C-alpha cells in the first residue's frame, strides 16, 4: 500500500531553485533511501515532505491524502516523525523529559516507552541527564528514540550516523534494522555511508543537482557503476 508520493516537486530557497520535478514514492512499512553528494537536494526533499518548505509547483501525498502546503505540526499529527541532521534535542530537559514530550504528541502503538528504552539500552542509565550534557552519539540516540516513540507511520532520518564513532554507528544501524523488522513504521533515510544504507534499504533514489537520476533497488544500483561514479562519487 502506497504511503508517500511526491509528484513533480520543485522547491526553492528564495530565488535559488533546489529541486526540479522530483518524483518519489514508497510503501507502508518500507525503507527507502535518498543518496547523492552534498548539495544534491536530499535534505531539501525531506523538509518539503515535512512541510518546512512548500513546493512550487509540485504535490505531496501521505496515505493517499494531499498534504502539500500543510504546516509541519499537521504533517506530524498525520503520522510523520522527522529526525533532522542537527538532532535538536531539548538541551535543558532530561532524556526522560525529551521522550515524554514526544510520547504525548504521538500515537498509541507498538513502541511504548519500555520497548523504546529496551531498543536504546544506553539511554536507560541517562534518563536524568540533561540533553545538553550528552555526547553526540547519545544525543542521536535520544533524537531517534524521540521519533520512534511517536509510533509514526513514517520516520524520516537525516544523516543519523554523521560524525559518530564507528561503535555508535553500528548501534544506530542495528536500531534502524530493528525498527524496520518490526514492520509498522516506514523509514525514509538520508545517509552518507552508501554501503550501510544499501544494506537496510528496500528502494533507493539518487539525487544530483536537485533531480532524480536513479530509482530502483539496492541491487540495481550496485550494478550501475556509471551512477555511482558520476552522481555519488563512489
């Protein structure tokens, strides 16, 4: 069942045209990845879905309902959780409070607080620590945990492993796989680590200069050396 669709989406920052006629779709429970070099339009695509940017022109659909131009809070209420590249945990609140804020605005579902803390076990000993006193890896765990505790239909992750130590990257990827295997939440992932991304994705989009230059399975992308060389720098 189709969950998300972007039709001929064009997005601008002021007079700068960033996305050009982007088409993207994904199904419920699926994991899709957007790959490309820095500046290719990946984060702009995520912000357009979330309502932080309004396409002009273009249309965005969620669960068959058009959400083009909706404010971000309405998109969130519709079942979309966004974990931005900057993490943006509440630095003056404790880990427990960060999770409670998200839990209150989310939907009821599989991901209870107990299940989330079982998935993000390092956070169990940090519940009383303020967000501003956490390491980068710990903040990223809080950010992803805060997203999944909302029981979203769609979890959007922008560079979840950027700047993290290899051991923490391993933990974050393992958590993404667990969320994926549970099956109730679709994941839209932007990530620099191509190998890791292809290991968890069901379908892949490659952006270059704001245009989709490839769409297909990880296996199909792996066979396209031209795409990897000219549009991804691999």
